[in-house]
């Protein structure tokens, strides 16, 4: 059994403890302060904890989507600005998940469990977008999935 698989099994068994406090505090800051646009989290080197990898105020969607490596999973909170037909602007919190198709099954389970735990923890998450193929890391794909959830006309 690889170290990665062993670490993944430990996280699955004790998931609540596997998310560092900084992840929760960065999410709350993102949601309430509004100065940043996204927070990206990843598994640490020992595959034991989810940690904050990057916090950014960059509002460019393509810049956000370029942060996901080909061979490693990531989770992200993204504050997406939505403009209503009447011109009002509102932010929607997105939980974005990137788990490559060829990731180990234990790692896929870890990220699946992480998404569930984060959705339960943060009731203000309005949208969940999952990607497993590089083609899904495009602005068009992101916007299409967002539009499906909110039934926004194109």
C-alpha cells in the first residue's frame, strides 16, 4: 500500500480533524470581507490535512482556473459575481472541486468526503462545481455549470 493510499484512508476515517482551522477562517474572510475572490486548498505533503494553498483577490476567472495542476486534486472557494437582469450585483459562493480522472480511488474518496463536509459546514455555499477533466477547467465550462444551477439565460 502506498503512503498516499495509507494517508488517504486515515483522512477518510477522521475527516473532521483533517481540515485545518485556517481553511475555515479564510472561507469566512472570503465570504464576509469581500476583498478576496478565491481560496484554494489542497492536501498537505503527508496526505493528512487540508491546508490553504493560495488566497487571491484576482477577479479574472481564467487566472483562477489556471491554478489547478494536471495531476493533483484541489478544492476551492470562489466568490462569483452574478449580475441580475435589473443590474443588481450579487456574490454567490462556489465550492469548486478538481480531482483528475486518473487520481487514485482513495484520493477521490478523500475529496468526495471533503466536499460533503465543507457543504455541511458552510451553508452559504450556493453552487458546487466538480471537474475531473482538463476541458472542464475552462471559463465556458465553469459558466455553463453555473448557469445550469441558477437557470440563468445565456
